[in-house]
C-alpha cells in the first residue's frame, strides 16, 4: 500500500482479502445503469448519417426532406458546430481534430465518418430521416496501408496536420515523429557475431467491448447542459464536449454510467457532442446508442503497424546493438502511439547502443483509440520475435539470453530514464524455475517466451471522503470503475480508518461534485486514486485523533489510531479508555 514502506504484507487486515465487489449485486441483478439505460422526460432519439466513402469531398448537403419528416425535431451538420475551438487557448489543435472527427467538414476522411445527424421522436423515424438526407460527394483517392500512406504518391489526408517534430522531406501524412536512444548502433552492429533484421506488420484490432457507445445529452439555450455517457473519463469528456460546442466547461455536467467494457476504447470522444448539438437545436434531451456496425466503422481500434527491427548479438548472447523503426497508422487524425511503441520495444533490456524511431501516420481509417497498453504489444511482438530467432540460430536458451541482457535497477532505459525497481530479472528467474518451463512437450506443442514493457503514470486525481455519525464512510472518486477500483478504494480506506470494508461506500462522482480527475487508463487508477484515498483517509484519522485529544484534554501527538479507535499513547497521555470512531463522529 502506498506510503507504507515499513508495513509488511502480512500486516494488512483488509488489503489482500477478497470481499464482495460493491457493484457486484447491482450488475448481476440488472440494476446497474449503463449508457443505453439512461432515459429522460421528453427524450428524443438520435441517429448519425455516415459516409459510404473512405475519402470524399463534401460538395453539399440537403437536409430539407429529413427536416420535413413527421417526428423529426432537429437535424445537424458541421454548420451547427461553432468554430469556437480555434479560440480556446492551448486547445485549438487537439480540439480541432476532435471536431473534425465528430462531424465531417469539407471532407469525409474514412468510411463511417459522420456527416449529419437527426433527432426524432423514435429511433425508427430518426433512421428513416437519414435516408432522406442528400449528400453530394466527390470521391477522392484513398489509402489505408501505413507504408503506402508514407509513399511519395500517396493521397494527402489532411494538409497541415504535422507538428514540429516531423523532419523535412516526409510525406504530409506523417504527423508526429519520435526518436530516442543512446550509444553508437553502427559500432555496436560491427561488434556482433550475428546481425538479424526483419520487418513485421500488425493489423488494426478493435477492442470489442460488449457495450456499444451510448449517451444522453441535454443542452439548453442558456448554455447549461447535462451529459450521461459510457466513458473511461467523464472529466475529459466534459472538457472536450464543452470546447467543440463553444460552452463554458463548468456549465456542462457529465456523469459516467456503468461501463460495459472499454479497454482504452472509451477514452475517446465520438458522438457525445452530436447528442448535445441535437439537444440544443431541439431543446429536448437526445439519446444516442451506436449499433455494432457503427462501433466497428466509426470508433477507434488500435493502430496498425509496420516495424523494422535490427539486432546484433555475440555468440554468448550479449546484445551489442538494437535499432527499431516503427510506423503506426492512426486513422485520419494524429494520435497513433508511435512514441510509446518506440519507447517500449527495447525497454526490457540493458543496451549500450540503441536507436528507436517512431512515425505517426494518417490514413483513411477511423481515428485510432487506446487498446490495452497502446503501442506496446506490437513492439514486443517484433522485438521478441527477432531475439528468439537469434537464440535459435546461436543455439542459446531464450530465458538465459533475456536474463543476460535484462534491465535492472539502475539501468538507463532505451528512451532515457534510469530504472528504479523494474522486476524484469525476478520475472525471468521465476519463469526459469517454474516446472512448466521444463515440462515435456506433446506432438504439435511448443513453448515460447517473451518480455514486454508498459508505463504507468499518476495523472490528476481527486477524492472526497466523508464520515457519517455512525462511523461509516462515503468516498467519492472521479475515475470510472473499469476493473474493480471501487473495491480497491474501499479496502485501502478500511485499512487506514480501521473500520469494516462493508462500512465504506464508494461512488463515482460527476464533474460538478469533485475536482478534476484524469481518465481511467494507463494502469493508473489503483495507484493514483488509491494514493488519494489513502491520503484522504489519513487526513480523516488525524482529525479524529484531534477530536479525541480535545475530549481528553491532551496533545493530539499523544493519541494513536488503531482498529477504528483513538488511544492515548505515551507517558503523559493519561489513563483514558480507547474512543471508538462512532463516539467521535456521533
């Protein structure tokens, strides 16, 4: 548990146990509210018209027939979205890309790109209205392969999308560039007994979450709005939706529903601003639920990749040099995790000479979204494949080679930082000692080993903890629960407060009732929200000790806290009976 270096694992009372999940009963009985379960009085149903072309100029849109259909209350196109993002300091570039994806402007950039939307009194009427919208397209050449998108003759997806990191001379479809490493790779390859180089390609893969994207938006003429949606980060959605609609951020309140799977794919805004734009025009709440087809056509899978890996190795298995070139296709917008891919590939190893280059490349595909350590699995697949091939050629044990080159505490990573505790050696030693590593193989069976790496980060996190008169606790967190984090927060709070796990209720607060919280992603929630929960609980304990000290007329420093009781401690603390939390809060 965070901040407890002196507390041994077996010193925990609650952490490490397996209690019932706080959200378990609601989910197995159907009481939990997911995105599509939200309803509101006077609610309309929204639907989106999507481009049938991978790349096309939008010469005109005629919505008059759809608007005339009985039951249709609003139709929106790009003209209904203000260009307010251009005037948001520090947000213009990012939010402009979001707006372009939410509703196509001059061009449709991929098959499934939204070009118009309808709100009607029923979902069937809304879908019928879409058929009445007439769009005049000029079909343009398209490209979907990452290598072809970088070729000199490739069609340009969007002019001016590259940032300053991109070297001169590259195709405009290359929009981000990453380079890192150290040492001299050419000299390192010259020292090797064996140099192997190969190219690997991986295709885009969708997260495949069971629950489709769904939301209910309500936005009035006064600029005040409410949004309920399935998301991994409702504070981020608040910021983005407000920006693309020209609203003050504080005027939009966003509530996260329960989430039926995300895996990173629900960290990206897709249709939520459309729901709000329709609501603003119709002056009624608008509910939108994607079909499974829409999820696959218009929401982001992980990026596809093309990777060149070159590694040099001596006969004893020492890696003398490593070079990786990673080209990631991120859809029609910047954002492919080419930097993460480049940084993760060689991170498990201690290398004297290493160079890694990443290209973020646009193509006529849906905007990519995060998927379980975005960018890392592709790099591991390519790098580890080459290492295994080299072990086979040199007749070396693949575990021993990885141990020989493993990153350790104090190793300078391939992309710069020096590792503290990284655990690579311990993992490999555990594999080496496990009986499965030596178990006989049957016909058609094989045994493989690979190392991988992923970051985790803190991010901005807020937690509120309130104690009731009966000694129970209410914790409000701002990170949607996508993996049991309610239980984790309750366990940590119970450990600090010394009260039963069952006496703590954890709720996911909306954006109007808690400070900003970063998205639930990047393996961060248990650490970041957990640390905030521990700090909040410890602050509460200090206040409880202070109240007990005042009751006893002694110094607060003479009071300790144990198992939910304030206890006098020390030679000058006096002889008082321990005071239970319920007596202090009651």
